[in-house]
């Protein structure tokens, strides 16, 4: 049960009306990317937006958000930037100082206020990947978050695969297609692929039984690339007829089926990527 919240003119009823006008169906599964400073004033109101989303989805619906982390990986751009000018000894000390990823407590990084608010709800369920986790609340949250293999950052064995299989929707609130995580799922169908090693720090028990409280794990996965997502999204919106647009609060919102977007992106990548 969420507390009554909202800013004047941008309360949950106002936001709910915008989501209803957009066509968000009750009982649906929806992956949300949001820039709350564009949706509500004064830097955003995640409680009001979450309440409005859950009101519209109803008891049979499920809200999913990305709760990714980057700083606990030696192979991330964030880690490489932080350690670029350090000596080997300083790099070792920096690694020792990093907190291990624990899906129960670790904050997301760079995802915004809405994912953090949803992640901290008592009923939230989070997937276990130390870099690309998702969190969900609602009727099918546990089911959708149950599988997230290390070797599948954003592939079939991640919550994105479950969203695709269950005809989920994608909702972008005040964001562009560069944030559309579902396009990454298309990269796992696109050939040829480039794989690379990854290394992440996880808490004991996050991926099966482990002896210590902290462990560095290494694995292989594909090289992810979002540099053309804006182009893919613009083409998808222009040609598919599947993207609904409306105002939600102060922002332009887009709603579209995840499956159609991924299938379109696969074909686009085959044609345009080299």
C-alpha cells in the first residue's frame, strides 16, 4: 500500500489520467524508463509516478524498472575511468574498497529516481545480475525476475527474455530511444556477435552457494552497443505504427510492444550494422 503523494497539478490522479489516455492497459506487464524531471516539477516525484502506474495497471499488472550497476565491475567504463591514472597497487586497493553487489541492498547507478523508489518498495523483487539487474512489483514480479544468468546481461536468460515471451510493453516517460533497453535483446539475435570477458564483485550467495562474503566472478557475454538506438527507435516509430504517444504530466510519453520493437531491431541491425 503506497502513501497518498503528489505535487499540486501533478498528483497521482493527473498522472493516472495521462497514462490512461496513452492506452496503458490494466493487467499488463510494462517496462518503464523515466526522466522524472521531465514528468513532474521540482526534480520529479517518484512516489506519485509509481502510484499512478500501479493504479492504472491494477492488481493483475506488473511494473518493471532497470536497476543496473556499473561500479562493481573491473570491465566497466566507470571502473576504467576511476582507475585510469592509478598505480597497480592503488588499483588493487580500489578493488578492495568496492562494495559487493547484493540484490537486496545495492543501489542502482545512473538509472534515476523511479527505479530506486520501486527497488526499495517492500514488495519489490530484483533479479540477481551484478551489472544489469531489473526490479519489479506486481502480480508477476517474482516470475519475471527469477532468471538472470551471468552470461546473459540483457539476453534471453534475463528478465528481458521473460518480458519478450510474455508480450510486455515498454513505456518511456520523458526519455528517448537511447534508453530503450529492449533493443539490447535484439543484439543477441544479430550476427556476427563479438564476445568479451566481464568481471564483477558479488556478495556471497547471489549466484548460488559461496563460501565468502565477497567474490569476483568472471564470465563471457556479447559486446553491448547502444550507440544506434536513437536511429533504431526513430525508424521503428516512423514505420511500425505501433508507438502510442501522449502527454503524461509534463512529458511526452511513448508506449509500444516489446516484442515488436525487438523483432524490428533485429532486422534493422542486420541491414544497417557492420
